[in-house]
């Protein structure tokens, strides 16, 4: 029998090499931004643009087997701090929104706490944990609009049970300061505004514009099920973005935006049995 030696990445040798690799990626990001042509959105205002393009909300605190309530409370603190940096930002035509350029570096001095993060494909505590939840809320607002997502990183779309209603891509946006970013560009002819805030235990979000766009946007999911591969379960589906004429409802475009194959990160006993396929 022939054995093939698995190659070990430099960043996986030890914590020190991981830190070196991370510092390198942060430096590369800073150089790209400094030398690049992107114009980043900066202006923040309390005055809301008139038209609501899309809305989304979700519970800040998740409960269930194996979910640490302290990390959930800390997540709520982290999200609230980051929301205050983003809420009301206006993205003008041609400008790009960057999650990390808007939120800034997360530190304990700023009040950030250990929340739940995914590292090495495992859920564990980490400073600023839970901000992926905020990144995902913003992503859901943007994909229900004509704006162009220019940077998007995924992790599992099965972090927690769905509850009563399945929301496609209810999780799955990964952010990590500053080299794993979420960015979108305003490719329209009018300014848009991103509003995110915490209220009554909910993370709430709105994408606003000066006037109504001529199209509406929907997210639909096909073939949603769970399957066991080896000793792990995965959520499998295809997720599409539908563009429709606002006046007639006619379907203009159907675009695949995610071929979903996400490892289930919650208790397998909570997977709906009727959704498990061989």
C-alpha cells in the first residue's frame, strides 16, 4: 500500500506561523486598497432616504442544544457596536461599501467581546464573534437589489436549525478583519443607504434609495435537502436570484447565486427527518 504524505500549509504549522500568514494577508489588503481605484463610501447621516428597497430582520440571540448563551449575549454586544458604525451610511453611484473599512478594527478596548466564530471549520469563541451574522444580513439586503456584490466569502449555510421558516442564505457570509471582507458597489444612477440597528432583541436592516427601482428582486431555493456524506451531514440546494419587472411581474432574469453544499454545524438530531435524502 502506498501512502501519500499530506502537505502541511505554512499557516497550519503553529500559532506563530498562522499569525505571520494573517499579518501578510492584512498587509496585502491594505496595499491593494491604497493602489486600487475603488472609491469607498464614507458619508453617514441620520436622515433616511425615502424609498425602501429591501428589509431583513433576525433574532440576535439563538437558543438550542449546544449553543452557549454567554457567547450569544456577547454576539449581540458585538453586532450593536458594529451597527453604530454602519447605520445610515450612503453609498453614492460608483462607490463601494466595505464592511471592514466602515466598521474598523475590532478590539477589546472598543468593547468587543468573545462571540462564536468558525475557525478550522469548527465553532469556537473568538473576539468579535457574531459579526458574520451582521455581514449576512447586509448581504441579504443587497442581493434583493440591483447592486453588485464585489466580494463575498462563504462559510456554512447550516449554522443553526431553521425554525418554522427556511430563509435561503440565512447564514453563510464570512468576514474576518480585514482580508476577508464583504463589499458591494453601487452600479446604479442614484445613491443608496444602508441602515442596520438592534431593537427588541432583533437585528434589523433596511436598504434605501432616493427613488424606486424599475425591477423587484426575489431569492428562491430549489432541491433543498440534507444528505449524509461519511459521518457528516450537509445542506444541499441551489439558490437563485429572480429579477422581475415591477409593473408587470414578468420574470426578466433567473441567476444561480449559490450552489449550496454546507456542512451542518448544529445538532444532527434537529435536522428535519423528512428533508434527509440518501
